[in-house]
C-alpha cells in the first residue's frame, strides 16, 4: 500500500516518471530489506546494460536524420499525387502519410507534433474543419509506435525476452488495419462534407513523386527485409537504418549537411538518455516486485476471478487501457510486463501476440481523455484548444478500440507474418 501511495503521489505532483519509478523501487527495497540498497547501483547498471536497448538511440537517430533530409515533404507529395484527386483527398493523404511516417518516427507524440505543424495548416487552408483535422492527427499518430521499428516494441521485447524480430513482423498488420479503419471514418465523414478535391495530374506525376520519394520509402523497407530474412538483428538493423538515412540524405537528396550532425547527435543523446533512464529505474522497480513475488500474487488473484480465456483477455485489455490513460507507454510496459507475464504463461497466450496487443492498447491510451498526452501534443501543435477535442475524439478512440479487440480475439490476423517468416 505504501508503495502505491508513493507512486501515485509522485506521479500526481508531476515528478518525472523515471524518478517516480526509482522512488517506488527505493521504497520497496526499504520495506523488504534495507540491506538490498547495496545492490541498487548494480541493478541500475544491469537494467540499462542490455544489447537490445542499443536499438533505441540508433532508431531515434534514424528518425532525426529522416526528418532533416526532407522525407516528410517527399512522402507528402507522393501521397497527395496518389489520392489527392478523391473527395477529401487531403484527409486520405494524412492517413497515408501517418502510416508511412509511423516506422521512421516511432513515437505517437512525435508524429502528432510533425503532422500538426505540416499538415494542419494546409488542411485548414483547404476548408477542412479544424476540430476534425486535429482529431484525425491524434488518431493516426497511434500508428507510430506500432509500425516497425517502433521503440515500444523494442522495450517490450527487452523486458519480456520475446524476439524483437517477431514483434516487428507482427507489428505491420495492426498498423495496416488501423490505417484502413481510419480511412473508412474519413470516407463516411466525407459523404456529408463539402471537402475539396485537387486536380488529377496524371500517372506521370504520380511516377515523378514516387521517384522523388523512392529512397524515403525504400530505406525502411530494406531495414525490415534485413530483419525478416535474418541478415541483421534489430539492433544491427537500427545501425544500418541510421547509416542508410545519413548517406541518402547527404549524397542523394543533399539535404543533410555536416554541420547539422552535431545538433542531431545531441538531440538523439538527450532523448536516448531519457528513455534509458526510465528503463534503468523501471528495471529496479521490476526487480523489487519480483523479489516480493508480486507478479505471482497478482496472477493468483486474477485467475481466482476467472479462467475463461475470452473473458480474461477482455479483463487484461481493460486493465491495460486504464493504465495507458494515466501513464506513458514505456514505463507502463516496464511495470506491467513482469506483473502480467505469469498470467500470460498460465493462460497459454502467445507472448508475441500479447505484446502487440499491449503496445497497441497502451498507445490508444495516449489519445484517451482526459490525460492522453497525444491530445495535448496535438492541441499544442495545431492551436485547437483542448476542450474542443475531448468530445469528438471519442469517435476515434472507439475506432481504435474496435481494431484492438479485433487483433486481440483474432490473433492469426497479425501472427501469420511471423509464422511465415519463421519457416
């Protein structure tokens, strides 16, 4: 009880989540045995000293390089040439662009900020309702952490011991399903809206924009192919992605300059340090929970409520969704995976499928009122006041939850890719 009080109070008063996890772990150590504090430095080092975590700064670096090399502009032009002539074409462009940017950015908040600053002014200028546009930006940003190489998938793989390559392959289809579902919402909205269309400029223009964006599309696909075929581990692929993006941006698109690299490396270091600090503190807290056999106690409690696998799946989804409403996805994974893994094993769920379900669920929590951080990021980047988003965003939350339940209860819908590639 004391640990929960320390955790919740620290979270409510606004202490950074890394320190919240550290305070909770420290309190738990004191309650179990104060002599455990001698192991604290070692546990911090062990939690951060993981080869799989090296993929995080490398993928962050690749995302930073893609942003400065003009990939967003080229992908936008290609998507617009592809569907811009359809009624509401710019809204479809937003959906396609959100999907294409998902892997390189790997963060829902980063995607919301980028789309809010680049696409929102254009859509507003073309006559789209600003509340609809802002909600669409928030909803499509959910795709970011799902499309490989999502940082959240790396964190889950490291914490759970599950193959990150399998998670990357399983992450493709949820992103596709969510993109299609959001496209359908745009279609139904567009039937009763007077949205503009752009003039069709012919197949030659589509081919031209595709050629310009070819390397922007090909680099992430090449990285995924290298992982899928076993040529590279995810960590090695992260290094390849960074190098490919740097070479393409410097020699082919000529957008990256040598004097850009120092600021890029500094931003990458700061963001990576924040993530790895959360990982280290979360590892300590998870270790104290394991020492206290807390996961086993929670598993026994939950299994005493029901052993029906369908109802259990619903119960777990509700729990994760509630946690995702109040906590960022990365620390939530750090805390929930050690607690829930005994239940997953006893119920016979596939840990890869469960990992995708958990990552999707926690990401949906990012747009869930009243605390979802992506809503606030979208509001800040678009200038639409937060109170105007709280009611209409529920439609988009419902669509995301519908896709979540689909992949939860039909695991073969996402697991066929890892199984095919495993052969």
